[in-house]
C-alpha cells in the first residue's frame, strides 16, 4: 500500500486520452500499488511512451471471453477502469520492465480511438468519489465497522501489521474502502463492482457484506471437520 497522496497535480494537465493495459483477473483501486512485469513487445512500447509523457496508464480487467482475442485490440474489457501512474520503473537490458503502478482515480472508457500504436488507447471520463448526503449515515462508525471486520479476517498474523497500521491511520472512508477492496481476497467480480461504485456510502456497504462473508467462511473452515462422537 501507499502513503495517501493528493493527485490533483498529477491530473492537472490530464488530456483524457491514455494507453489501456488490459489484464485478466486484476482490479486496481485508487491508492493501491500494483507491481508489474512488462514483457510483451507491445506493452514495452506502451511503457516507453508513458514514461516519456505523463506516466499514466488505465488498467482494465479483461472479460472472461478474451482468450481468442488476447493478441488483438478487440479483446473485451470492462469499461470501468482505474487510471494509474507509474511511480517506479526499472528497464532491463532486454527491454522488459519492472514497475509499480499506483491507482489514482476511477474512470470509464468512453471510446477507443484508432491509433497506429501497437497498444490500445482510450478516451476516459474520470469519476471522483461521491456522497449520498444522508444525515443518518455516519462515516466514522462505518469505518470502525470495516476495521473490526478486517481485524477479524486478518487475525493476529504478524505479516499484516503494516497493512493494519495504514488502515488505522484515520483514513477517509472512501480511501479505506479502496485499500481494503484491493488488499482483501474478495471474489474478482465483487472487486469489479467495488471499482464501479463511485458513491462512497454504497461502496462501503458492498465491502461490509464482502468482509462479513470472508469472516463467516473463515469461521466455517475452522469448524470443519466437526468433532465426531466416539459412540
């Protein structure tokens, strides 16, 4: 995870057009850090170009029927994506890259203009976090509920201390939801639904249910197999 940065300066001169990087079964969220190994020639070119400009890339999740079209620009993707920025990069002697992509903001791919580039380009509409403005919705209480569920799921595993320290640092509810959505082992379709929801309150409710299910599953696994009678 990352320290929480203000990306207003990152997006100040955003043109609306960025490369699209489609991947299977990966959903990136704002404030999350995704390590990537770039080895396909078309995506090496994409990274070369991005590093020369604004370092921005839209990470899109491929739909389940992408296999026959993977090496084309027609592989079907979910239009709800996360705009990310390359925050660290290492180019290897053979042209491959290791890099870190940081999620910046939710976005929708409005269209994919024709381009001579070997990779896809997209015209994006950005989506800032929205509020329901309900007087009965308490953001602090909802954040506390999420943190309690997260602790119940993670348990006392020392490997999660760094994550818990970040989560307990008085994050805004929307930021907390995004970091948890990325870090927790939710079903990939549920992660996609969380990415598509820009309303903070609705997103938190989806996430609460997802974490409740994770805790319940863990409890069920601990109770199986049952203790059998010796009779």
